[in-house]
């Protein structure tokens, strides 16, 4: 019998007491134990661990506080932290708009209408921004602790604890036990490194810090090391080798600085010109911070040294124990909101993470209990860990690599690719109860209308604002890279969906009031630029279906992956995004009780949009013309935006389109990386949990490396966040409403047979609700709902639905029969 009950707010009184006891215990342990023994080697379920140091960057463990990021290698002879700061980019403030672009718009539209796709795409190359490549996210530098060759280690262990966001290394040399702990503190805006030993006077090392940019390092005192530098152009920039896509610029770029404070306990610190040596210490605390000259997209005149000094002043009187306590308290306030258990045994946690990944992915079975469910729990919570570590209010949004990048020429510039990748990074933010971490993206969306309005005027002679498939820290909105990728005017419109989704989850009308002008401006652009096709429907032109070539220039008229022409008119994804954008503007204006005339215009325009089509192979057409090749197993499935993240395609309202979308998904095949992570959510929306699970285990997880980063041909972080979102989508869906506009919470809509027993606590649902679930033998057994502002809700499980009134508080509910 399924039970529905109310639930206390997130932290009960007893939990608060327990939390205070925990924090006090951390403080006592940290202050009382100077010569710390190596930590308990027993594995924790929510812990990444390895039995050897990182041999390369993709094996190091990531830490971050939203602004500062580091990859911790955990070496024995040398510790290495590769360092990032989220505002350090190449280039300088710049407008990419091309004043010559508009004169080619009419020609390109005419050629597309005539079916001359290759000629249209060639002409569209003249519509790109200036320069045609944007700028790139940069590494800041590297911090080294050189211990020398002090013997062969045993009992080596390198960990990342997701429950505390602390990375640790422990090992023994002879009879001496060494430990290092590293964490990135958000409240103190620092990375803290703690070295301890169970034998007095055994800690010796040399500290240095370098940068791949123009820099200098000096030791102003025996307890401080400071680096200053400037990002400058290189001869390679502007040549754009494959996947680099970095534009040229002139003059010095952004300035930056980093500082390490060295606090030894006993022993001594000795300052050299550009290094510090520590000798015979019992324990050492290092406090690192960094800053850049970035103020906003138009101003890089801040003083990074002054910013560093402010941080250092705030940490000057804090002990290591206090820094650790403040960090853990801040982090767990976010992380502890959600718990997930998918069955299986905890014994798998005793296997190193890289071996667990190999074991899971080597198992080709998909039957009940055949795979390690605990690895899915770890992957789910790792996505939440990366979100907390990489995206905090006031920081920059997560780019293609989050905040972790070690290359001056990273793949695709490690920028914001807004034809899916940036959006995917934030799919899990709301449902995984990390709404605050959504703020950097929402703020970036609010910053794009100013440059985007100029792009609309210069490139299209249109009102409103527009952004294409990429943006960077300078908030470029013009089309870039090449016409076959960049002439896609929907990036800003897709980002506006996040503004609306944040409102649906939080019911925050103040947020909606600030977001509505942004959404309205995006809609105004399309009201000015949509054209009628030969069937009398409104479509975009020119445009494309992201990163997929159609069959307009091929002999048999079938799509050919990335090998052909992409430019077209009215691709399916554009029409889907516009339906959402227009509907969201209409609904927002109604909530705010404003703009009645504009609502009427949008209702009329929305009704005139080109409908979705079903093609000759039974598939959902990706383009207006039936070009879909059933043998073209392309990674992108852009036309399935309407299934997920949108809800336009669903079994209740559009069963035929749902079957067509399923056919398309089957024909495109399963894959890994971020396309595989998207497929997990797509199959979950179809209701096929076993297929979603199969994609996760056979395709997505095999590309995860030792540190659980997704590493296909290159590293991108979107698969991590997409996997977290996909697992959540298998357990809870809330994208539909009833005829009265009340939210429908669909419980366990795509539960796979491989997870017969489990529970999840703290998932968020649209409409202002929070949900806990438990199930046994594949049957839902217990449900708790909390209202965060919602009132009427429809609870659905399998073919049963019950309408309930929760109200603004928490109270007991009746169960489903």
C-alpha cells in the first residue's frame, strides 16, 4: 500500500542539533590532533578513490568553490594542483557584430527558398561576426609542492569525499604516516591545503607556483608567495586549429594574481626569490586565493592584487579548523538536500572508482540486479557535487569544461555553446534541489539582451535581441565559427527557457518580473524576422538544425552527419523553441497581469508556426523537407527538443508525435558522452526505463574516466550534469499540467528493472513541490510531499492519478487506493 504523508521542512530540529554536533566534532578533531594519523581507509559510498596518484590531468580530482577551481593530482614526490579562476579568459571587451552581414540576408533567404543550399551557405559565411571566432576560457597556473624522493609509499589512497567536498591523500613511508587534505572554500574564497604527519618534524617541501601566461612570482616574505600575470595573444590564436576556435586580439588582455600563505606548525619556512621551502614541520596549512581584473563584459580594470588582499585579510585570523568547519557547513547546506539509494551493496565502495567503472561497463546484461546501482548513485551525486563546486551565485556560468581547464587552446575554446551544451549543464539544477546554483546562468541570460539587441539591429534590422550558437565572457551574440554552425538564431531563445523553468520550480514572481523583459525581447526579435513559407506557416530563415548536415545537397536527398550542408529554413527545433518561448511569454504576462496587447500578438504568431511533421520512415522530421536518413546515426537529436527538455511531445497530448520521436531516437542509435546523457532523459520521457538505464550503463558510463569526468574524444562536463538530470527524470517527472493548470507529479515514470528497491529524498518538482519516494520490488511504497508554495497537485503513479490540496504548509495527505 502506497503511503502519502507530509514531511518536515528540510532540516528538522533533531537534524539541526545533529548538524551542530557534527560541526563541533570537526572543530575539536581539527584543533586537538596535531600529528594526525592517516584517515580510516574504509571506503564511503559517496567517495571517489584511487590506489595511485593521478598520472594525467583527466585522473586528477576536481575541487571548486564556484569561482576558484583546482585539479588535485595527489602525488607522493610532488603534489600538483592545476588552477583556474572562472573569469580568466583570452581577449578583451569586444563587440563581434558585422556591419556587412545584413546586406547578405536577403540573398541567403532567396537561395534557401530556391533550394540552392550550398550556394546559400557559401553566401552566409559573409554574415559571420568579426572576428569569426570568439575567445576561450584560460587556465591560471599550477601550484607544486616538491617533497623530493623520500621513499617508496605503501597504503596509498587518494579520495574525494562528496559529502564534505574534501580531497585527501594518505600513505606511509616506512613507519611514518602522511596525509594531505585539500578543499575549496566558498565562504572564505580560498583553496586550503593541509599537510599532517603522525611523527613530529617530518614535513619538508618546496612550494612554487607558475602560469602558462606571461607571469612573475616572488616571495614577499617567508610565509607568502605571490604570482602576477597577464593573458597575452599568441601566434597560434586566430589560426584556429581544429576544435580550438579562438579569435585574435591586440594588446594585453586580462590581468590576474594568485597568492599562497604558508603557515607551518613548528619547523621553519625559508623564502627564496620565487619559491618557499618548509623544513621539519609537524603540520602545515596553505591558504591559496586568486583574482583577475575582470569587472564585467565591458570592463577589465579591477586590481587583482587588491582583491586578493581583501580575501587574505578575511582569512587572517581563522584557524584551519575554522576554515574547514565553515567550508563543510556551507557545502552541506546544499549537498544534503538530496539523498538517493538505488539498491545494491555497499561492498562495491571498497573497489577503486576506476575499477568499478570498468566492471560495470563490461557487464552487457541489463537484467535485474546485474549492474552496480551504487555507481549510479555516485554519478548522480557527483553531478550535484560539480554543480555546487562550479556554479555559485555571483560566479560565471559553467562552460564546456565547468571551471576546470588546463589548456591555453582548449577544445572549442571551452566557451558557452548554447545550442545544447550550456543548457544541459543546468538541466539538473532545479530538480536536484540546487536552485541557487542556477543563478550564474540566469544572470548571464539577463546580460545578453544588451549586446544581443545590437546584433539584432546590425545583422537583421530587427527589434528585440538575439544570440546564436556560442557566447563567451565578453557576451558575444553574433554568429561565429562558420555558417554551418553559427547561423542559428535560437541560442538566446533556448536560454530563456531556463528563466521560465526557474519560475516553475520556485514560483518566485520577483524573479519572473525581472525575467519577463528578457523573454519578451527574445520574442520580439522573432516577431520581426519570421517569414512565411509556401504553405503559409511562419518559419525561421536562415537557420540550421545544430551540427547536422541535411540532404539538400546529396544525390539521394538524405542526411549525412556533418559531411554536407547545414543551412536551411525552418528546422524543427526552431519551431519547438519558439512555441515554448511564445507560450512562456504569454503565461508570464498573465501571471504578472501585464502586456495584454503583446500577449494577443504572440497567441496569433504561435498559432501560425510551422507544425511538426512525421516523415516517410515514421520518424519525427528534423527538417521541413523529409531528409532524415534512417541509417544516419548522428549524435545530435536536435529535433527531439520537443520531447525533452520541452514537453510539447508527450503521450497524453501528442501520441502520434511521441511514436515518431521514438522512431527517430531508435534510428539515431545509442551513444555516449553528452548525446548519450540526453538520450537517458529522452528515453525516460518515453517511459522506457530499461532503455534509459542501458544507455547510461553501456554508453555514458564507459566514457567516464578515473575521476568520473566524461572523456570521449575530448573532455566536456555536460555529460556529468546530463547523467544526473537523466537519473532524476527516471524517478520523477513534473512537466505536464491538467486542464486547470495544476501540476502533475508523475512518480517513478521510468523505473528500470535493475533498480527494484530504492529511495530518493529531496527532489524538486515544478509547481513549488519537493518529493521523497521509496519503492520495493519495483512497487512504490512510500511518498512524502512538501509544498514550497504550490497548492493543488495531481499525483500520478502508473495509471492512477489523485488530485490533492497541499496548501502552503506541510500536512498529512491521504494515500492513493
